[in-house]
């Protein structure tokens, strides 16, 4: 170990500002990059899901209309699809 | 061989294979970066001239390596996209650019901070520093150019061309310290030739470099997958997949 105490470690032999600024900015940026990538993935998956749900609903309502029957019978089919 | 190239064309195949590879690289990146950080910050001995400020090398050198490697990867992806029209290559190039810019920034910032106690200045129009600054502008140019077209394909082709032309800057960065010997020290890290530092300083640097590369691969796989979700949202397999995942 290059340091004999925790204080000595944080002081970095008088170079604390430089060492911790360089390491801190690097670590922070890399964490933000990972956080952003996770958010991005989550949002994109949600967007696809929302779209599929919306389009299924549209398809079902037009299907119900084309049958020109009470909506209840069409809704039974809906449950099979989902 | 052609079967393999044809598979590469398929985003669906890439999506499946990258799901398996990605965790390996995340685990490798986490372990290597943790070990390298503790070794570099706590256990490596202080430099006899620079004292503890030399510990900046453990973020500065890996970031500078990545900054250049990512640009080359981006140019190669651009070439693959232009020649074989492989969409996944263009998606990978898209997500590489911001990370490359971030790494160039880290290299420049950590270098500037390191320069204060070591050179007495945070900036000089030294050849290495200037060519790295140009690299940052090239990254920003590639990102801006991609977004500047109303058609995605035009943007992709323009970004690919700029990446392929801009790659000329990479050998200039590499040899700048030999051609114009000014302020920046020559390479500390050579594959051939003798090590410029002792083993206990050099080993954590190697570990950090490997950690940064693993991070790059893991993140590129992850974000290329996201890019597939973005661009192929209308494909049936993407819809089915989105339904399955929570």
C-alpha cells in the first residue's frame, strides 16, 4: 500500500485536487453514460409496447364494427388475442 | 462465410447474439475497473518525480486509447455499412460516436488537470493536444452531420464518409509525440519494446485499459440493441419481443 493512513490517501501528497478532479469526472461521466443507456432501453421498450397495445385496440374496434354485432361477442375474441 | 455475413445483416440475429454476449462484457468491465481502480489509487507506488499526481494516468491513458479506437471502429463500421449495406453496422456507428466524444473529453480534461502540477499549464498548442482536440471536433461533426438530414439514410452515409475521412487524424495523434517533440511525453504503453514503467505501476494500467475496452464493448452492444428497437419498431419480431419483456 502506498499510503499509511486514510487522510494521507485523500491528500494524495498535496495533489488531491488534481487526482480527485480527474478521477471524479471520469467516474461520474461513465456512471451517467450507463444510467442513460438503461433509461433509453426502458423507454424504447415501453414505446413499442404502447404502440402494439394501441394498434391492437384499434384493430379490435374496427373488427367489432365490421361484424355489426353487439360488442360483447367481439370482446371474447379480444381476450383470446391478448 | 457468406452465410455468416448474411446473418450479420439481420438485426434480429444481432439482437439475440448480443443478449448473450453483453453480460460477459459488463461483468468483465466491472471487475477490471474495480481491481484497476483500487490497485492504481491505493497500491501502486507514487512516482519518484510526479508524486501521486501520476495516478491520473490510470484514467487518462485508457480514455485516450478508447477515444482513438472508437473512432477507428466507427470508420470501419461506416465502411461496412457503405460497402455491404449492413444496417446493424450503421446502428453501431451511431451509438459509438457519443461515447467516443465522451472519452476524448475525459482524455483532454484529465490531461489538462494533470498538466497543472506537471507542466505548470493546463493547455498548450502542443501537437498531441491539438490533434486530440481535433478528434473531439470530428466526433461532434459526425454526430451533427448524422442529425442534419431529413432522411436517415443520407445522414448515415454522410456520417460514414466523415468518419472514414477523419480517421486520417488517428495516425497523426499516434505519431504526433514523435514527429513534433514538444511537451507531451512519448507513449508509456507499447506492446513491443520495454516497459517505460515498473511492473507495479504498469499492471494496473493494463487492467484499466482492458476494463475501458470491456466497457466500450458492453455499452455498444447494449445501445445498438436499443437502436434496433428504435429503428425496427414496426417489425413483427420486435413487437412480439416487447410484449414478452417486462
